[in-house]
């Protein structure tokens, strides 16, 4: 598989890898916290099935983003839609985090907003569209 020629596609692949690894890392963090600290938080969401579901969701989304990164690297048009959805989710999660009371959570929220916005702009940039369409035309 040849890699992308346009720097935007390379940046998109890198963003997807970082986000994917971040989500997988958070799933691992939840596992470690579950074993070391136990299940904490509001009773309605603090139970073993909820923790397992959260871990599975973050792990699956993370692995999915790694596949999206591979799609960007391979200049595949199919990488665009799931990537855009992931960036919109990053914005939806990042905005409330940015207004959290503690500085660490605020920084995480701001980082999510910045990366999500940059990812959206790059994914929708005309050079990316041209590269994806040209690759699709060659594949037919």
C-alpha cells in the first residue's frame, strides 16, 4: 500500500492514530481503575455492566479510529465519514469538558475541541477531496 502524497492526508492519518490510541488508552485506564480503586461515581452508572460497556465502547471506537487512520493513509474515500463523526463527537465531549471546574479537565476539553476542529477542517479541505476522488477514479 502506498502512502498519501498530500500533507493533509498524512495529518489526518496522524490525528486518527492519536485519537484511536487515546481511546484505547482510556479503556485500559478504566480497567486499571476498576481493579485498583473499584467502581465509583453515581449509583445509576457505577456498576460492573456499565464499566464493562464503557470499556468496550472506548476500545471499539479506538480500534475503529486506527482503521480510519489506515484508510486515510491508503487514500480511501471511506475514511472520511467515520472520521468526521469522530471529530463531531470530540467536539460534543470537549465543549462541556472545557468549562469544567478543574484545570486538567479544562485542558483535555480544549485539546479535544482544537483537534476535532482541525480534523474537520482538514477532512473537508478541497485538496483532500481532490486526492480522494482521484484515487477513487483510478480504482475503478
